[in-house]
C-alpha cells in the first residue's frame, strides 16, 4: 500500500522523546507524523524493558517504562498524529520547508521540517552464535528481554551476560524462577557494588547458581522446547549442562543508525551533531533530539530529550509558520490547543 | 538562631527546579541544602497558582501546580535536604570547592558548589497605589493570587488587570462568584483570542461586568471589610462604584534578583548568563538553572529547568568528588541511592 501524507513536522522515532515531540509541536499548533521501525510506539521502553522502574522522571518518584509511555500517549492524544509504524525512514529529499521523506515501503511524507528522535537507531539484541538458535527464539525459549516477570514463575531459567540487565534480572527472578543460573564469561560483573554483593548473597543461600567464568556453548532440546544449556569454562575443556526451560541472553544491543547515516548529516561517534541552542543538525530544517543527538553537555537521559523536544519545536516554528511571531505562552494559560487532523 | 551547615551543593530557590536539583544531586550522591526567601517550598507554584493546571510536564497530561510540587517532594524525600526557608541568600564568599553562603539571618552554609534556581528572583505582587490598602490586604479582602477558588463562591468579586491571570480568573470565577467585574485600563486584554472571545460571551450573558477602560481609584469599607471598589474612566472624570467583597489585583510581579545581583555574575536582562553545556555562570563553581538562567535556546519552561538541573548536577560532580570518574548510570539500574544525612 502506498500512502502519501503531508504534515508540518515528520518525527522519526516513536520512543518517549519522539512521542513528547508530538506534544511540543502540537502545543505550537504544528501537525506531525510519527515514523518508527518498530511496530509499536514506545521504543526501548516498550520493546526492551516495559516493567523496569524509572526514578528520574520529574514528579514521578517511580514509574515503569510502560506507564511512562502510557502517560505520554494520553498527553499526545489530542493531537492524534498519523503513525507509520514498522517502517524505516529511508531517504530524505528536498530542503527546509519542503522535505519528502520516503519509507522502505515507498510511502512519502511531505513535511516542512524533520525531527530525528531515533534513540540508538534501529536496534536489536546481540545474539549468541549457537546452532539451532532460531527455533528456540521462535518459541520464546530464548529471549533477549523480559516482557513479563510472571511468565517465568516456576520455570528453570538460565541468564547469560555480565552487565546490568543480567545482574538485575538475576535479582528480580531469584524468588520467581524454580531454578536460576547466571552465566558470565568473567568472574566479575559490570554492576554496582551493592548489586554484586546481593548476587553473592543469593548464591550463598542457594537461590542462584553463579556460573563463572563460563560461556554458552550449546542448546539442548527439540521442537523449540529447551531442556538445557551447555556452557564451557573459558580456557579449559570443562563443560557443564544447566537445566533450562528459558535462556535469557543479555549481550547488549546491536544498534544501527541505518539509512539516516547516509543523509549527509554531520556525525560524531554514531550520533548526530546538533546546535545545542536549537537542536538543528548540519542540514537546515533537520533536527535531532534525545539519545541520537550529540552536543556538549549531552546526557543520555529521557528527561533531557524531553527538554530538547521543546527547544526543537520552538526552533522549528518559524520554518512552519514563516514570518509569524511566536508569542511565548505557558500551558497553564493556553491549555492544549485543538488541531485539525493531519 | 545561628545555624551553620556544611554540604556539597547549596541550592538557592526551592521552586520546582530547585527541588528537582536536590534529586539530581542526590542521584549522584551529592548532599544539598535548600534556601528560599519564601517560607514554603514550591516557589510560584505554591505561592501564586497552586490550583492552576499545567499541561506540559511529560507523562502528566494535566497536573496542578500544587500536585507537581507534591510529586517532587515525594521524589526528593529520600534525600531529605536541610531547608533554610524564609531566608535570603545574601553573600557568597570563597571559591569553587569551598564556598560560604551567608543568609540574611547570618547563617552560613559551607558548600563546594552553588546552584541558583532562583526563578524570577524574590518576587512579590505589584500593589495598586490606593489609600488604606494595607488594612484590606490584612483581612484578605484584597488578594494578589487565588489560593482557593471555592473561597470565593457566592461572593462579589472585582478583578483588576489585563493579562492572562486577570482573564483566566474571570473565566474561572464566572460561575462561582455572586457578582463579578473585570476592570482593565485598556479596551483590549493581553490574552489569547479564544480567551477574549469567551470574556465577551460572558459579558453578553450578564455573568461578567466588563469595565474598560477604567482604573482602580479607591476602596470603600471599614475595619478591613471591603464593600465596594471605586474606578475611574481613563481620560475623563467619570467614576463608577463596583460592589466588592473581594478585590483580586493582577498587575504582575515585581521581581528582584536581590543580593545575588551583586555577586559578580555576568547578567543579561536580569538573568544570569550561563554556559549552555554546563549551566555554569561566569563565576566558577556557581551554576544557574531554570528561569533565572540565560543562554541561547533558553525557554522559560519548568521542563527545561528540570533538564538543566540534571546537566548542572553532572557538571558539579567533579567539583564535589575531584578525580573520581562519574560512571554514567541509569536510574533503572541504580535505583535511588541512600545518603547519609547532611
């Protein structure tokens, strides 16, 4: 299906920062279209850690990633932007005031400005090189993120990895899983000292089997039903077989800016260089906010991305409404303006 | 009482942005002390518009100013900073790593860095030059902000002013007050076109008496009990007497940076010039965030102040913990660290 849309601002990335950009543009009466390679909005919050608590969103002492996205969805509901999900933004033609953004399904979005809120880019898990892996992935026997802790209750689980995700999930699943092993190729975990101490305590009490320094070497089972995970000690012939109905593999994310990397934007270590006062990239009319943007003082915090969304929207206003002064207004005075549908 | 405190970061201003700076410093294990000229935390949110809805705080589609402050208070509760309220920050001696901030009660706060989150500075309402005003202020017959809409139910109210506050409160009180007049010295209001149209509609339906172009000329009543407000038509001798138990005067805020203006910080139109990447002022170790700060791309939005609080805390970390690398961590991984009391 080819579907051509015309809007004020095309927003690439429907994670929390992209969603909030819809709101900030909407408050300035600019229409938006959302584009994301994932098939659901929310970015990593939805796809990777929906149940994780976040503590540093202002006036939310604790909010799960999925509740954050739900709150943002309610906030942008008045603006109801058209969404092109499951699409990659492939090409960008034209210039400020008249861009044509083409997706991998050959849809064209005409827009006066573009906001890239692409996070770490199109992302996916790093997969372990094990034979027969795909069949176990298909049944959910091998998982790269935990959509629901409850789904693992009473099951035998092997966690592989040495970073925060592996350590945090080992702690979170210790009193849920019937049997729990944590495999890491080094003796030490890349986790906060408290976390490592808690892992050691769980191991001492028998709730967790710490398997270090070992790495994954094979999967046992058939028809997508996992029975055990084979692991090998580094630097020796020793192997062990760990009972496992589910393997959680946390080897980080392979991220990829994808086609955006070829749009002629100035880049710096896989991030897009922006003017910190406007969030404009080296290509006029194209803005980048959130984790994909790079400037002095950049922190990869959702909160900073939210602020950048407000700044970019204000900087874009003269492109969408040339010659029209923007009278700065507080939301307390204006409320949320009604928009005609895009 | 003289009370000397020692802390990592002295935060001047306990409005929303100052409160969130406590949180961001706390997340980096830096202790804080809060200082504010008002006797309650929350700044203008608490003192001027506690019931006003705010729409642009992320993942809060609508939150009242008082609920915003309550949420921030819950968020910073784990850090429980000492508070010096009802105090002006008067003098700043010393240098980065060893400041001594002295209040108007001669208390000294020793701090390694200072964050100025002073908003519009110490602020107060512009008061109309009417004889006998103080007696009516003392009884609440003349008010400069509305602490509670319900307290005005069934009363005769005169609103004076031509800006957003006057117009918004006229709309909000039309079906609450027994009798309502809106006095402005010009024919037109400085309000959004929709708001002006709604005022005109209320006037047409008899729910609101629009009194323009008039200005306040006197107060009638005795013992602090207001009976009527006298107004005079501009450029003529015509006067009118409006029945009034309560006068709401919205003539804006007189703001004043106060002693901070003499701390030798580079200023620009009553705002403090900062480096946008660090929020540091021209005086090393002194940072400014929120409405008091000036940089290219500055928006006077609470949201941007929140982001600046995070940036300033990260920039301050090497002053408080020299030589100690700051490993960037997400709140989802670390949770909220426990701090020893200041």
